[in-house]
């Protein structure tokens, strides 16, 4: 399996690089030029293509021959970074490739998610601060996901809970909707978020799904997972 990781130098990206290498996959990573150094430990084990993840020519080159694409969707700046990245991946992935995207619980596919007051509040504040500082464009991550949901490609949008660092606890469990008691603990180890993203490459039951995930050892997962 040849896999491209778009946004390979971030925390989630590096965990995904490690998981893919552990599985013996051939790995191509895209990251900002100034972040190439963050991948120094992997430079002999993968191909690194420096540049912005919404650079269409770069993404076209990076996705060449890839069977799977793992994309870290981030709403940085005010240049439609997330939607530009998602669109480039949708446009240039090889037909039939598995496309896995990351985002948070705040993204909803069908408006059937039930959000806590605190999560709604966080989104309002994030949107407001992002707009004022011009550092964050949360609505563009929503736009990116809407385009993915409308695509007929083999996509999966993995919606992460709050994240923490720590040793792996195993593959997170998931539900189609936020509000499910299974997800109540709202915590996943970042290393396991990455594990779920990589595992989704070979999970046909996740094609055209938007799983909301939570750590498998959290109290709500232990209480409610079948
Ligand atoms: N943080 C959370 O609590 C949380 C919760 C739920 C879901 N998620 C989702 O998890 C994914 C990863 O999030 P994370 O918080 O763990 O972050 P992360 O892995 O550190 O990834 C951040 C990414 O954004 C890039 N980036 C940072 N600043 C940028 C800028 N100014 N312009 C362009 N790119 C920039 C980083 O690239 P460089 O390496 O080049 O800096 C990196 O690829 C995202 O899809 C996020 O929506 C996060």
C-alpha cells in the first residue's frame, strides 16, 4: 500500500507516519517547508514533499500512485486552507483510493448530532476569535467537509473528540452521532486518533461514514461499547 499523509509534520501527522511505517506501507508526506525538520527522524524512511497542503500542483504530485490518502484538515488562516486542501485531494486522488480526513466533533454530516452547551460555546468562541485575529476559519473546515460528504469517492471523515497525549490504549470506538452515551467521556489519545485514521484505510464499513470517536478505555466506552 502506498499512502500519502497530507499534513505529515503535525502531532497527528507524525503519529500516522509511524503507524503507516509500522505496517510496512510506502509513505509520502506533505508538510510546510518550514516544518520539514520535524520529520527528521523519518527522512530516510519516507518521501517528503515540502509545501502548502492546498497547493494543487504539489498535491497532484504527492498523490500520484497512492492507494490511500490521510489528510489532516486544519482551518488555519483566512485563505480557505481546509477546503482548498480537501478539494485538491478529491480532485487528484486516483479513482478508488481510500481518502481519510480528520476533523472534530463540531462537524456534522446530517444535523443529527446533539451537542453539549460547552461544545457549542467553544465553537462560537473559536469562530469569533478566529474571525477577529484572522488566524482561524472554522467555517472553511465545515465547507471542506461538505464538499467531501457530497463526493462519490471512498471517503471517511473521522471526527475527533478532545485529545490528550499518552501511550496507546488501542483502537478508539465510534458512533455515527455526537450525543450517543458511548462518546460521553469526550477524550481520545492523539496516538489512537492516528491509529483510527490509518486503520480506516482498510475498513470498508467506514466508507462514506463520519465516525465520531472516543478512546476505547474511557469510562463511557467501557460502559456502553457492545
Ligand atoms: N486539538 C484538538 O483538541 C482536536 C480535537 C478534535 C479534533 N482535532 C482535529 O485533529 C486534527 C489535528 O489536530 P491537532 O490539534 O492534533 O494538530 P496537529 O496534529 O498539530 O496538526 C496541525 C496541522 O496544522 C498545520 N499548521 C499549523 N499552523 C499552520 C498554519 N499557520 N498554516 C497552515 N498549516 C498550519 C501543522 O503543520 P506544521 O507541522 O507545518 O506546523 C499541522 O499539519 C485536525 O483535523 C483537528 O481538526 C483536534
